[in-house]
């Protein structure tokens, strides 16, 4: 009887421990489920941010390329204007030289 009573008490104690352990397991499973959901949400946000970064990187590359094209076009226009200015300057210098020569000739004619 005594042994049976002790075994019954031990079984009851083990059943309480089992219930406690089962409750803890349920809590742990809930915590794990919440963490997994949190991880999943973080992964989704990370993927969205990665897509956003990729899009911004492409936009930046396009803006840089556009800026390079604009700089090159501006440089080409400046070089072209410089050539035109140099050509005009040469024409004016030539004209000035002719005018000076003509003026000198007129002065000599006048003196003669």
C-alpha cells in the first residue's frame, strides 16, 4: 500500500512536471512562431529595401550618364564657339593688317 501510495505520488508529481513542461513548450513554440514571423517580416522589408536600393542605383547611374552627356555636349559647344571666335579673330586681324597696309599706302600717296 505504502509503495503504491508513493508511486501514485510520484506519478502525480511527474504528471505535474509533464504539464508544466508541456506549458513551457507551448510558450516556447509561441515565442518561436512570433520570432519566425518577425524574421519573415524583416526579410520582406529587406527585400523591399533591396529593390528600392537597386532602383535608386539605376536612377543614379542614369543621372550620372545624363550629366556626363550634358557636360560633353557643353564642352563640344564651348570648343566650337572657341573655334568660331578664333576664326573671327584671324579674319579681323587679317582685315586690320589689310587696312593698315591700305592706310600706309594712302599716307604714302598723300605724301607723294
